C-alpha cells in the first residue's frame, strides 16, 4: 500500500536558497505552460498536451532571459508539467475546476523522483545539494522501505516540510471486533456518537480569532510590495498555521480512536462546499469543516477522508449513507418523520409515540440503523435502493429514473405536483 510520511525540515542557508530557487522555477514553468495552453485554445482552438508542453520547456531554457531554469534540477520542472496535465484531465472529467495560476505568497512545492535524490543511511540528499536535509524524524519509516518520490513544500508561514512516498508491504490489519458506531457531525458538538457520547468542538479558530483579526487589519493597511506588508503577511500565516495544527492534531487523535474501537463506522455523505454557502452558518461550519485555505480542519469532510484511508489501513469498514436521509427528523422509536425541525430545536418529543429525543443522539442512532441496512443490502454505500428503504421505513429520496410528469410522494404520503 502506498503511503506518505510527512516530516518537518530545517534546511541550511545554502539549501534554502537552492530550494526556493527550485520552487520558483517550478512555479514559473507551471504558469507559463498554463498560459500557453489557455491561449492556444481560446485563440486557435488547439489542445496542448504534456508532450508539447515539455517541448516548450526545452525552448524556454534556450532563451536568454530564462537561462536560470538550467541552474536547478530539471525533474521538479517536468513534474510540474505532469501535475498540470493531471489538473486538466480532472477538469475535463468534471472532477475539478479549471487550473489556477500559482502564487508566490502561497509558498509552493517541488517534487523529486528517484533520479533527482539519493537515499543513503536514512538520509535524504536532493539534487544540487551536497549535504543531507536536516529532517526531524518524528517517526521512522517501515523497515525495508525506501522513498520513491520526495516532495519538499514551503508553507506560507515559512515552515519547510518533506513528504516521503513509500510502498509499505506490512500488514497492519487489526483484529475484528463486534462493534459499530454511527456519527452525526455538528457545530455545537463536533461529533455525536450513537453510544450517546458527544465530542466537543475544540474551536481552534475562536481561540485565535481576536489575534487573527488584529493581524489581518494590520496587513490590509500596509502598502503593496513593501517589506512591512511581507512581515504582516507572515504574521497572519503563522496564526493560521497554529489554527491548522490544532485542528489536524485533534482530528488525527479522534479518527484513530474511532478506528481502534469500532469495526464499522457509519457517516453521512455531506456536501460541505454547498453548506458553507449559508452566510449565517458559514463561519461555524468552516471552523469544524474542511477549509480549502488551510491544510486541514477539525472535521466533517476531512474527518470522513481520514476515516476512509485509516479504515483501509487497519481492516475496518466505513459506510456512507445518503445526505438526504432525514436522520434528525425521524423518530428512532417508531419511524415517524416530523415536517420541520429548526436548528435551534435541540430536543423534541415525537408527536406519534411521545418519545423524548436529543436531536444529535437520535440522528446518530438513525444513521447507525441505516448503515447496518446499507451494509447488509450491499448497495455500495448508498441507501437509495428499494430494499434499504423498505427495511428502514423511510423514503429517503425520489428515484431519479422517474419521468418528470410522474407524481411524487412526500414523506407524509401526500401527492405533490411534478417539478417543472
């Protein structure tokens, strides 16, 4: 199984100068290739692939004003072109947006393949560098594993990191246990378990909000392209790095605990990007969801991502249920679904059977019940099939294959007009 180990790096002054020059050249080549491909399509309706971009790079190196491209390793430049090709492939497949130009203030990265680095006695020697990188080995690589690809990254806060990609042959599958849990993510409580336990949200953003607000106001008053603006930008980046580190630390501890204690974990398939468009909840969700501007966040999208890859590592199962399943509005005792349940209502009584429910605990237990149904029906992690709806007693979502003129039925059985 391919894995990546990430470490903090403290390069010397000479190594930092070489790495900054390499990252800058890789960024320049990426931006020039992106501009060339965009111009070729909009002006001449021509498509430019990786082979043509590589030929352009060869010509760029011959230009007098771009001779500095020959002073760095050619591997990170070629890898940048490959990443651009991957970005266009994802764009045309509908998996991502159109590629953006890289900016210097965002830091940057350089990827080295085996031909551009040397692994000797547990030390990393990069191309153009005579001394090994000073890596803080917080954990050792598995025995017998050597990195196939090394990525050096500079964060906006000025910190250096290195990622070592390896192929780990060891089997880390844990012993199967008879335990399953349903997760309901929220704002007040980060995660509510079907066991009744509520895990509080650390709210790392709120802890540094006043300092960050003051630093950003100071940054906005600085003149562009000035030295004082660079200092203010660095101060803001360091505060954001603290927030990111607190989130990622809490998240890794939580997901590791859930993987160790449960064989099956059931979660909702939430669209976090759509949810943060709500102006009233955007800040609260962003402090507990995956934020694009930071390396990682406290939960939600990042939580599910980490649960999935850790489940593959340790032989656990993660089940996703449909995001339209009414987990909060459905009574876990009798299956009755209420028409409305505002967010400010944290506890409610079922009008059908009179059972008192805690909103989050009831939702997590409903999620676990549907997760068992989905896993048993083997419908690929989506409770849209007729068998799972019949078993759990909830009409989760209208079938997509119905014609537009066919009447739909709501959860209370009333007929509705067809959508135009």
